[in-house]
C-alpha cells in the first residue's frame, strides 16, 4: 500500500481538522473562565461645576459666586455576578467506518481472549481436582495393600507359631508316651496297679450271687489327679450283680492312687479284679 496515496491524505486532513476543533474548544473554555473570574468595573460619576447668576433691579455689582462643593462619587452596592453557564462537553468526532470496524474487532478479540482465559482456568482447576482425586485413590490403594501385607505377615506368623506349638506338643507327647511305654513294663508300674486293685477290693461289696474265684477285667478312665470318669467291665465270670458291684467299687475308690513317677500316669487303665486271691 502506498503511504502517500489519497487515503493517507484524507487521514492527515482529518487529524488536522480534529486538532483545530479541539484548539477552538480549549480557547472558548479559557475565555469563559477568564470572563467569569474578572470583577465588574464600577461606573464613573463626573462632578459638574456651575455658576448661578442672579439679576437684581439695582445696579449693584453682583457678588462673586461661591464655589459649589464637589459631591463625592457614590459607588453602587456590588451585586453578585451570575455564574457563567457551563459550556457543554465537546463531543468527540464519530469514528470512521474503518475505525469502528477495528474497534469491534478489538472488542471481539478481547472477549475471545477473556473467554479463552476463563476456559483455561476451568480446565486447570479440573486437572488439579483430577490429580487430587487420583492421588487420594493411589494413597488409599497403597494403604490397602500395606494393610493386606501386614495381615498376610501376621497370618503367616500365627500359622508358623501354631505349627511350631503343635510340633512341640507332638514331640512332648511322643516323648511322654515313650517314657510311659518304657515305664509300664517296670516293677514300679506293677506296684501302682496293685495299689489301685487293692483299693477297689477294699471298697467292693460282695453280692450274694458272687461265687468264689471271681475274676473280671476292669477298664478305668481317669483324669490327672486320679478322678475316675468312666468304668467298663470286660470279660468276667460273674453275673450282672457282680459286674455292677465291681463298677460301684471303682467309683467309690475315686480318686485313685497316683504313681510316684509321673511318666507312669495313664488316662486309660486296665487291670484284673480277683478279690479271692
């Protein structure tokens, strides 16, 4: 585009015309202000000197006239001066179609930029909220996994402890059984069973139907301390009355004598009851 073309000349003329108009407006405002600030001048009164000539009938020469006193000028009272009317504000010249279009484009660009900034702000807030929620979910998942790991470790430790306890109990039980088996065939075990049989014999009440040479197999269940919990009569050469009398004698003998060696104790005892021997 040629900067010295007709369009450029018209713009320069418009600028010059605008400068002249604004200068005239400024000069009018300055003159109004000066006229309103200047005090009004009082009117001047002029003193009038006059000589009065009086005619007499006689020929006496007239006396010289006395000088009239000069009246002092009286100033009228000052009246308040009315305020000058405020000049209307100068109207800016209407923009040209090209300038109006440029202003509209600028306003639209500003609105679009504002909308884009607001959209970017909302998107940033949404991203921040999504990141916060994601971090919370990850933290909850991490805590859940840690709790599951702790629970699994505790369960493994409990299982290991239970296993070790059961193994220890089994080893102790096997050792006790081995000691008991070894002691049951000893003379000490035979003496303990003889003590139990003697106590039952003393507590036995012979029924009338019992014949000489009674020999019955007795099975006794006991708990630590010798308390009898159950009695069963096995093979026996006596009748029902004999069986019931032997069973009653065992319950009357509770608690049974305890062995001097704890390894000899057995919850299930078996001995032959033959009171006539």
